């Protein structure tokens, strides 16, 4: 197959292919940056402080869910609107979402400011003041910066709705690259400090989004530029209803990742968060690659569904399944070579047991298959089953992981993640097939 024939076909498919290729290059750079951030940061602060930052960072990621899923809700609505060619309605959705995000984040900052003096992060993270000074202040400043991040990161959802995930990926990798450069420079110029690591990691993405905002809305999509005049309160409920379902779905993933770090830090000490996260980062390369393929499919599925093109959705999912089979085999290979990779990557300072790599690979395998089906269901707007399962997972996760952690150690927490994520895979698989075959009824069609 030559390059010209590869880029022939339906406009929706060709656009997806171009973005997948661009995203592979961008994410290749991001993966390299992501991997380099570990040894560079470990060279700047010690494993104890790094473990605390990893736990703190995962907790701060909860803020990602407090946009009430508005970014993804707007993404679906904007994609539907553009399929119908209505730019005015598109600007209404963008403006309404932006000012709702501003209001929500300001409320969150006020609440965080009021409660900050009442929270002892040393006790929560199992840390000591002599080894990590000013931890409460570090958490608060990082919290405020993260809130500002989640106001402006909706820019990425605009590009996702326009079936341009490569642009969103470019903004993400730019933030990571900026963090890497600054931390590396600090290694030679500023004494090691968890405070500066937190500031750099938190503020770098915000700098990128602040640069992207005028470029996006003054140059590329001026007809989507947020304006208070296009904020329409009658669309708030419509966006909120869809967004609430996305919020619950986001919350489940964040709970699994963030609470895992928190449980490990609290039960086994902050230093044990580091090997867990290094293993997670290694195997998360696979879902990162799979997401490059899935990202264009979400809004493309919304477009196809709005135009009644179910055959395109079915053909595309069949191709994704073939890719997932190769990805699963790739995870097995990653386990086999994991010890060699860890030694080259981080040296001998941190030890990751082979059993941790094995169970982590099983969790990631379940995750990528589940994500594939949920990605298409998200594009179709079929979220009810996922939401119910998410609530069940959120309720069961902490007690199950705590009990398994008591008996099996850190591996028990990973086993709990595998068990709970399996339910999502099963339900997503069943619902997708029902919807695509036209047999979904009742709750399966919502």
C-alpha cells in the first residue's frame, strides 16, 4: 500500500488516519519526555520526596473530575453541532462551558482556601515534617494552579470535537517538555526541593494553555471564541445532564489511580509509591499508544451516529479489535524484558519485583480493552451502564483494595484494580454489541 492510497477513502476516516499518524509522532516525543522526567526528577529530589509528589499529584488529579465532565460534554455537543454546520450554536456551547468552568473553579478555590488550614497533609500522606518541610503550603499552591489549569484545558476539547486530537496531544507534550527542561536546569542551579517540583509540574501546562488560548480563538477558530454574550443559561441544563455522566466516569478512573497511591503511601510508606508508579508509567505506554488510535474515533463516532452511518462504526471497531490483540501480546513482551528496561531506565536505586510487573500488565490489558469499547460508547452518548458500574466501583474500591493490601501487600491493591475494572470491560462489550446490532433496549440504549 502506497502513501496515497492510505489517505484515500471517507473524509472522516482520512482525517482520523492523519491525526493518528501525527499523534504517534507527538506521543513518541511525549513518551520519551515522560520517561526522562522520572530519572531527572529523581536526580533533583530523593525517592522519599518523589513518592510524596507522586501521591500528591494523583490526589490533585481529582480536580480533573470537578469540571463535572463539562469538557467531554461540550466535546460531544460541539461535534454534533459541527456535523450539522451550525457555528453559532457551537459558539454558544463553547462560551457556556467556559464560563461554567470559571465559576466552578473559583468556587473550588474558595472552598479549598477555607478548608486548607484544617487539613494535615503530613498525617494523610504518612510523611514527616523534618524530611518534607512546608508540605501543607505546597499542597495549597499546587491546588490553586491545578484549578486554573482545568479552566483552560477545555481548549483541548475544542480540538477533540473538531476531530483534531493531534493538536490536543501537542499541547500536552509541550507542558511535559517544559517541565522536563525546567527541572533539568534546576538540577544545576537550584537546590533540590519538593516545592519547586510541585510548582514546575503544576504551572508548565498552564503556561502552554495560556499561549494556546489566543492562538485558538483569535486565529484558528474565531467563530468559537468564548464570549459572555454567548453564554446561554438555557443550555446549562443540557450540558450539565450529559456532563454529569462523564463526571462519574472520570471519577472512577481517578479514584482507582489516586487512591492506589494514597493507600500505598499510608499503608506501606511514601517510598513504596515510587516503584508502583515507575511500573505503572512503564506499562502505561501501551494505553497511551492505544489512545492515539482511539482519540479520533470518539468525535468521529459522534459524527457518524448523527448521520446514521452505523456501518462505519462497526468496521472501525473491528479494526480496533485486531490492534488490541497485538497490544495484548506486546504487554507480555514488556513483562519479559521489564527488569532489563528498569535497569537501563532508572538504574538499581529503585527495585520493582517481577510479580508487580506481571499484575500491572494484566490490569493494563483489561484497561485497554475496556477503554476501546467505552470510547465508542462515549461517542454514541450511551453512558448509563458505564455510570452505574462506575458508582459500584467507587463504593467497593477502597474496602476491597484495603483488605487485599493487608493480606497481599502492594500486589493486593493491584489485584483489586484488576477485579474491579473487569466489570467495566464486560458491560462495555455487551452494550456496544447490543447498540451496534440494533438490539439495545431500555437501560442498554441509554
